């Protein structure tokens, strides 16, 4: 926190507001220096010659006051004291011990970002809730002043110097149409002028246990055997010899043998009983999964001289996952800034990434196969599995075909999947001081990303053997076989190349005059992003000679088993996308005596994606803001309040979906099989009114510091309005073969509160308690949306997709009312206000009969991070909480169970279903009836009984660190960290982790590390 005082006269005793200057010599003509003192600022001694030159003295706040905070918006650096925006500066020290391959793993529990683990990519990472309905809600990531298009895993966490979160319009509107979801500004280390060389070495290792494969609610092996017995008695498998020879499980084969009197009945019954005791998860845990080990080493060198500063870093990651997958990553970065002239500085920032990922063993899939089908026998030999009847595959082809069985235990050894990626990032900046307070800055950013994904299947892999056999034609008389698929392996390859160019020119101006400080930024920028991709398949691939074979894609063939007409699978696809944008921007602020601040920004964005006419492609955006540093007023005399500021802002930013286009676009696909002529499909229909989504934000906030800086923080209240949002609009489907197209017709609104508290409470001279607390409250509601439908079933929502109901949250759950089970185990609903099992008519009621259960997006989220330092030892913890939201647990699906395709999460409810009269008082899972009543099952799966409270608190991590010094030049720090320590409280009583629905919960991770610094 800095305050500048103008010294008016040198020949009298100097006095300013609340500031006294003591002349060191009584004879004014002999004065050679001045000493300035202030209760809130450090004492400053200044030479008379310097004072005559500058006429300004800068006082720096004492250590027990709020430190000076600089906000980097990606365009300019602003003193937070004169910023009207809602921003969060991340305390990177709190997450320094977290072993992470990307920076965002360090931000969970240390930032206002809400991370969603349920798998919805549109809201996997949000700031202040949702801003869009059908578009992405991910914030813009800015790395060293330019939008970052690469993988977050390629940003070296050890290189990060500062992370600033821009939350409201005053802070983020400078980024225009890409700032509607908030902005994450990341600044890397760049060394300092006039500083000695500093070498830092960091190394760490992390271990993670195998996942708990038994955590999902999966049907037991005994339950599957019971189900197969029941279905067998009902005649489900009577057509076992149909033309396509469908697969029959070992249990069913034994039941058929018993029915047909083949073999000893007791032996078959004993074999069936043995299957009840088996669980394939035992084999997966034994043969497939292992303890994960992640390692990294990082070297950093930085320093500077009078006209030079630099930073160099190199990092190596060597990770082995729980499936023995391998990730090797190398990152190299170098930054150099040279002062060519006192008014000219030139800098270059280069980064190179080499990333290689090799796929490991086969992961366990709960829905893939009966749970009693093991991978290996008692001696560890692989057990074969079939896609058709075993007896048929054993004899078909009379030994002329390839082995038609799959061996899951060793199949991963015959598939070689490697993903190789490279990235080059280059930034060049020139800064020229034209006049006093006037700077010209030019920036050029280039990003190149190349990715190659190669999946090679060996000749003896099941994938290749199955294809060759399926296209085979056997001449039994001549004992010969021909196939449309040549012998040899198969190589699938996809390549992606992305090039992004950014050019920016801007002018910065700063002027001080009689207590006024005026700053302004004016500039323009151009951006072009080219994305090109291609996919290929090669048959008969020989990895030794790198040769391939030709195949006939045009002519039809006959499937060996079901005799259907088939063609050779064809994979040859290419894509090219070019996005261009241009922007003009201006930002200005004026402050008086550091107490009163006004800010404003305007920006115009244009893109080749929007508007048929050039003048319709521009989108104007703007913001205004104010700040009143109340504690700087003369009348403010509350001793225990160190700093108190009021601020507010209002403005409009935007959101963009770069996959949309204003004109009708077609996409060429594979040639027609019959004519071999090129063909294309319409991928987007004409939408000449297409434009950016608009996000309007109003924000008011308070910044404060109490008791000599022992407690500080901020409190914000905001409102958001989203207009021109993408929503499905009906069209004439006799002209366009589609029920609707996305247009800018939807709207939503939201509001919320952010509270952040930081503490630095001393207990003596060596012990400090440093707690951090944050709570984010947010709600959203759809205010305009077109949604077709007249009946209740058309408005059901599980929270996994956009609800689209006006008056409700974007992601909400609407269900049928639940009235328990009846005496026969039937789920009971409500029809015309009465209990009913008339499912067809229940669903045809008006939508008003549905129950709104809540939103799946947390209304309250945040963290509590207590920390303590005791001399050279520091201890910290991170507690995350998410409250006020719900989830729908996965129900059992009887139709899916019958087909043996729904054996995943939720299928375990089959073992706990209603079975006999009276069970309706002990369970809420309906009875199993056959044939399955689809309407009955649909009602149950859409009923309110499946909705649970998702509120929970988890212990995210614990850290212990120890600082030491080897000698005067070498200092170090040892640390230990534990992450993913699990839930310590949950509202639901089912033992379900709401963050990992139908997923395996990650096991805890333990890491050790050391940092050594030579200075």
C-alpha cells in the first residue's frame, strides 16, 4: 500500500495530511536530507538533491498493514488500491506442497473456482456459478497476457508467480466476449533486475493406492445367477441356436445341459454354485491395478543485472498410473528481457513441451460382462471369453479360422496406444517509453500444438482376429480361407495441429496532477486460430517394415456368422477450422488522493463466425466502476480498522462458442459405398442473426483489514443476467430435417455472495495462526427458454442436462411424486391427487404435478484452510464444502439387467428389491416382474425417492513443511502432503460420494518433496 505526498516548500517545516516531516538540521539553508514519519508507514529518509529532482516521496506501509497488491488483468498491472473490480489473488504458498501435474489441481480448495467431478464438461470448472445454458461455462485462461489454448497440464506449476481471478465486469470486461465466465490470469516468473543469480532445485514423489473396485453399488455374482435361473425358467434362452448364435453364459450353458440330460446333474449344479462365489473384481485388483507412483524434478535459474533480467526452468515428470500407464513429460522455458535503451525494453518468452502417454492395462468396467467371469484360472493362466456361443466358436470353420475367443487378461499386451504431443509457445514484447507517463507496447504471441494418437493392434489381438474371421469366406472342400481383411496388424492414427497467432498494440498513459491520478489504456489486437485434424486406418500393418496392405472398401461382403451384408470399416476423416477475431479496447481510471476512484472500459469484438454482414460482426461491451477508500478519510478514526474500501461495478461481457457459424455449413463424409461418389451432411443451418451471448454483471463489495492486519478480507454481492443465450428454436422440419436449431433466444439470471477472510494471528514471536475461509453463495434461474411439451413426462429432468424450464435452475431435478410401494412391490405414484399405479396416465398429467427437488449445482461452496507456523515448521489443512444441492442416485434398470448390459452402478439394488409381502416396509426398490413393464420401470427411475441431498464436507489435503538453511547461501524446505483424504461429513445416508457418482472414488495420495535454493 503506497501513498505519495507532494512536498510544497523546502524552506519551512514540511507538513501534509497526517504526515509530519522532521528537518534534521535547524538551519534550513544547511538542510541535506529529510526524514518523514507516519504512524501507518515506514520512516523514509530522503536526500535533498533527490527531493528537488522528483518532488514526490513514496511512503510504504509497515509490515503489519495490508501489503501492496498488484492486479494483473492480462493487459495491464493495476494497484488494487485503485481497482474497482472484484478479484481474488491466490495465495500460492498454501498449495505449494500439493503434488500436481497441473496448476488447477493446486487451486482446488484454495480459490473461488468450483470444480465439478460429475463429468459435465460444460461446468467442470466455474466461477460464480453458471453464465450460460447451452454454451460452455468454463472461464477464460490467460497465460502471460494471451488466452491459453493448450492443455493445462503443460503449464509448469513451479513457474507460476501469480494467479489472479477476475470475477466481475470491471475486472474482466477488458477481455470482452470471452470473459462472461470469469478470467483466470496466470503470470509466470521472470526474474528481477539487479538481483543475484538464484538457483532452485525441486523434487517430489507421490504414491497412490489402487482404487476400491468394490465401492460401486453393483449386483453380486449370486444375484446374477439367480436372475439367469429365473430367465431360463421363463424361456428367455430358448432361441439359443438362432442364426446369429448369441452368447450364452456358463451358467445358462449348465442349465441347458441339465435340461437336456447332458452330463452329471450334480456336477452342473456344483459348477453353478461355484460361480456364486466368484468376483472378477478380485482378478482386476490382482492382475490389472497397482500402486501409482508420480515423480518430478524441476530446475529454475533466475536473476538480473542493471539492464537485463532472465528466468530459465526445466521440469521432468515421470508418472506411472494405477493401470501401469506411463506419462513422461518434459517442459523447458526461458525468459529474457533486455533494456536496449532507458526507454526501450524487449523481452522474449519461449516454452517447449514434449508429452508422451502410453496406455496401460485394461480398466475394470462394472457394466462389461457377468461379475463371475474371471480373468485367470487358479494357476494364473488367461481364461477365454466369447461374444457368441462357445460350442459354436469351438467348431465353426473346422479349424481354418483364427481363434475367435478373447483373453482379457493379456489383451492389453496386444494393443499399443501412444499419445505424443508437442507444444511451442512464444511471446515477444516490446515496451517503449514515448514520453513521461506514456508507453507504447507491442505483443506477439504464437502457439503451436501438435498431437499424434497411434493405436496399433497386433495380428493376434482379438480386434484383428475378429475382423478377419467376420469377413472370411471358407471353402471347406479345398480347406482354404479368404478374407477381405488382410493378415497383419491394424494401425489407427489421428493427427491434430493447432496454430494460434495473437498480435496486440497498446498505449498506456499515466498522469499525476494535484492529487489526481489518471491512467488509460488504448489498443487493438488481432487473433487467428487454425485447427486441422485427420484420422486414418491402415490394414495389414507390419511394424518392422512399416508396410500396409490395400483393402476393398467399395464392394460388399457377407458376415461369416449372421450372413448380413457388411463393408470393410473405413476411417479417413479430415477437418479444418479457421477462427479470426479482431478487437479494439480502451480502459481508464481516475483517482483523487487515493480515496476516490472511478474506472471504465469499452471494447469491440468482431469475428468471422458471426453475422453475415461485416458491420453485424462487431459486439460492443463495456463496464464502469467506483471505489471509495473510506479509511483514508480524515473523519475515519476507528483505530481497530486498518483499511476499509467500498466499491461497485456494472458492465457487460460475453461468451462465445467457436463451433458455431452464421452461415449454412456442410461437412464432407466418407464416399458413398455404392457409387463411391463424395457425400456431405449439413452440420449447421443458416443463422444470420447469430451473435455472442451477453452477460451483464452488477457487483458491490467491501475490502477490509482489522486489528493491524490480523484479519482481512472482502465481501461481495452480485447479480448476473444472461441474454442472447443459445436455446433451441423450432423450425419447419419439412424444409429442415431437424426439430430445432440453436439461436440466441434464451435468458437466465443469478445472484450470489462471496465472503473471503484471511487471518495472521501471532502468538508470541515465533508462532502464527493463519486461517483462511471462503464461502460462495450462488443461485441461477432460467428466465426465457423455448421448450416443447404438454405432458409431465416431457419435463422430467435428472440434473444431468439442461432443464430449460422457466423459473427453475439450469440444472435441476424434476420428478414424479413418490408414494412408496404397495403390497405387491409396485411403485405408487399419484393420479388426480390419489395414490395410483396407472403409470401410462400418470405420465400424461400436466407438468404441474411434478416435484421440483432442487439444483445439482451447489448453492454454497468454499473452503476452510487452517494453518500454523511454529518457527521453521508449518502445518496446514484444507477442508472443502459443497452445500445446498442434490443428486439422483443411479437406479436399478430391470430391462438392462435382463439384457445383461446394466450390471454397473445401481444394479446392486436388485439384491435388495422387494421379494415378499411386507418388504414394502423395509425397502423402496420395486419388485422384479417379467416381462418388464417399461412404464412401471420408467416411473420408478423418474421418482423422487431416488433424489438425495448432496451436501458434504471433505478433507482435501494436509501438509507439513520444515524450513532449514545449510549455509549462508543455501536454504531448503522439506515437506509432506496427503491429498484426497475423503469425506468427513455427508448429508445422505447411503454412503455415496456426490462428487463421484457412478465413479470410483480416488484413493488418498501421499507425497514427499524437497526444495533447495542457492542465492
